């Protein structure tokens, strides 16, 4: 490894999967605006949309995504340009 290019301010950070409320703790240098208390210890909190506990590749389950609402919203927004 090259010397002097890696950060040295690693600390324990809690990552929370917002889709299933799973929380795991690992070392990170990521900046966090919120904190969470787990087992009497306060950790910086990083919120995730998806993690290993909710990703279809790891769980083997697919997740239904509402794309119809987004497509209709897009069409309505740009309908004025079709005139």
C-alpha cells in the first residue's frame, strides 16, 4: 500500500437500513449528522436505503418498485412540450 494516502480517523459508526430497520456497526470515516444509542453507547448514524439484509441478491427475494407512478409523473411534467 502507498503510504500517506489512506485516512487515519476511522471510528465505529452505526449504519441503519431504512427499509427493514437493521442496524450494524463497523469502522468508517464517513461524516454523520445524527447519532444513535445502542446498548448504552452512542454512535454516529449513517442511514442507508439498501444493505446486505435487504438487497435482492443477498436475500433471494425481489422487491416491487412502483415505477408506474414515476412514469406518469414524468409524462405529466413534460406534456407541455408536445404541443
